[in-house]
C-alpha cells in the first residue's frame, strides 16, 4: 500500500491500494479524481474501503472514470485501506485524496 496520491495501474488485473490511519468516530472525505482507467464511466473500475479487521467499510462499488467524493465516518481506530480494482483488462491511473472532516 501507499499513502494517498496518484496510483498507476499499468498491468491488467493490477490493483492499487492506499492505506491511512484513522480514529473511531473520525469523519473523512475520500476523493477520487483524474481517473484514466478504461473508458467506461460506470464499470471500468471498482472502489472499496477496507476496515482494519479486513471487513468492508465500503463494499466494492463501480466508479468507472467518474470523479467521486465519499464522506465516511470511521467506526474503529486503526489502519484503513482504499482499494482501486480495474475491471477486466482495463489499465490507467487515478488520484486519491483524503481530507479530514
């Protein structure tokens, strides 16, 4: 994993994983922008957020090439992961930002 920033996903089937530390009750705004994975605005990539125990906070959701902003309230303290999963043979890159509040 890596801190929020830009992630290349140059190989078909390659996922990008960002990790961040959070505190129970904390609100964060997760932004996804500059997405160049595939050409589908609905289905070329999935986004998910995984809690410290490995279960899903945000289940894998199709985001395609659209810019997305999610408001999250973190249920537990620990390290979370944001997973970007290009679908099929789609490749490209995306930028992930995290803002408290």
